[in-house]
């Protein structure tokens, strides 16, 4: 894996896996005066619940400072918001920013209910395309495990999407903060992720950027539902007959149709399926590959495919080269490994579908026959080691990533150009 966790070829993710694991060791320096400001902003007290008291105090102080800065930034963005929007919603804080968008936390003035508003710039053609693509998906979905669009305000220069506000943190945040994590806990999270992804696939929607950062808990409580978020790269599947002459996606497909064929090369490299990297026509099966990678990470704190160089990373992926060596794999059940093996299959036709994956014995029984050993220590150790390696290879990676946002809504570029996949040749 190279420095950072950038997308290929839509713009780099605003919070990659590298920056997630770096937060495990970020407070080894309480004084962060020599750190880039963006790196300091990405720290979260949630990760340091077992830290020393001085680290906890520093975390609280920085959290308050960060919250104040975001409120100040939100005040600046208020001027850009249309009066029709601010008449209904009170702007509270900036959550994140992207190439074409700004995301703010708001409260409905009448009900005081919190939401997120994604403001998208649509003057440029590329911004209009991104917005139209995302709206097409969000307007179709209504499921408990998929982020919900509440309403839309459309103007000539900007579009405002009012969304559910997910405040429970990312999937890996929850894994690390619990202090206790077993295979049963993993199956509970994966059941919800599979329910959301299966619903999308039934609608003919392929997400194309599934990763732990895009799986968010709705609230901090233990009974929170897990939401599939961030549809910046999602698309309706296209059959070969309706694909555009330039090979890009044109949308189409019908419910229950499994002959979908997409062609655009995009996504986050570590989670991209082999057929995407090889520039073959692909289907919603690419999402299932990504879920296999996610399951591997959730159970171990490490990546199945990891190389210093992107070309070598791509070669490992297209060869399906990974193993179950090291901690905590000796303590993980064979059923859990079988679940991953059936998702990380090179042949997409042989890969489990979402409907099949949710019926896998490991998921159905919620790991009833598995060891209830606490995997938390091994997972955390692997995350720390990975953070240390990543920092030594690319110390500026965190600074190059944009500010993450609690709702997971960061704007994406939808470039149709080619990717680094040609390095495989």
C-alpha cells in the first residue's frame, strides 16, 4: 500500500484507512504544535478512552477547540446558504468539505431535530453531474440501513440535500472504543451492512466505494443501526446494450437483473475488486468483494492486501493473494474465514451475493459456534502497528487528507478518466 488511501480516479477520500488508524497513536505527543492543523483536527476523544488522564484532558480541550473552529467556519458558510434554507434550518457547525460540497450540521427550527445538509456547487458541469448522480440514488432509497435523504432545495448555483445525521461514529471507531469485541459483534455489524447493500443491489444500485469509513452508526448507543453512506460514486447498473460508446456508465438495469455491466474504473484502491482493476465490465459483485475486505479488517485490524507500492498492491489484489496468518487469526473460527473466502473470490460469478452472504452459517448463527474470545487487543495492536508503518512511510499523509465529517458526506469528483491500473501490465 502506498502513502494514504486515495481513490482512483475520482478524487482522494477525505478520510482514508490510514488516517483512521493514525488516530490510535496520535496522542503519543500531547503537544501538537509541530503537527499540520488538519491532522490535529482529525483526532477523536472516542479512540482514547483508555488513555492517561493528561491525554484525556488534552483530548477534551482539543475537542472543544475543534468544535469552536467548526462553528466559526459554519458562520462563514451561512452567507452562502439561501434564505429559504436558513429559514427552516439553523446552521450549527461545519462537518466536512469536498471538491464540490460543504457539509454542515443543522437543526430544524421548528422541531429542533438535528440533520446534516450537504451544499453542492452545481455551476460547473462536473459538479452538476456529481450532484445529479448522487440525487438519483438518494431519491430512490428508503431503508433502515441506508442513509436517508430528507428533502432537497434546488437553486441555479447550488443544491442543498438535507440528510439524516449519523452521530454514532464509523464502524472501526465502534470496534476500537468498545474495549471488548468478538466474532458475534462482527456478525451483528455485518448483518446490518449486508441488509443495506442487498437492498441497494435489488434496486440496481452499485455503491462502488464500500469501506469502514462509509459505514456509520446512527447514534452512539449499543442498539444503533448501521448505515451505508456516501453515494458519491454510486450508480445504477447498466447493461452492455445501453453502455455509452466511451465505455462509461449510462445507468439502467432492472430489479432482479444480474446481467448488469459497469465500466468506469473508480473506488478506493485497497477495496477495489480485481475486475475493476483489470478494466473488465463488472457488476454489483464489486461491492461484495469490498465487504470481504471490510470483514477481514473488522476481525483482525489489518488489511488483506497491503503493499508499499500501488502497482504491487494491485498485483496482490488481482491474484487474490492474502492469508490468515498472525494474530488474531489463530483465534478466529473457520466459519468466519470461510465467509471471507467466499467473498474474496476472483471470479465475480462465484462470489456470494448479498442475499447469499446474509444466509451464510456464520452470519445466520451470529457466530454461535465460534470462540467468544475477545479480539479487541489484537485488533488494536494491529491498527497501531499499521499506523506506525504508515507514518514512517508517509508522514504527511494525514495532512494531505481533508477534514472528515461525522455524517460521512464528503463531495467526490466523478472523473471518467483512466486509473493507475495500467501499472499491472
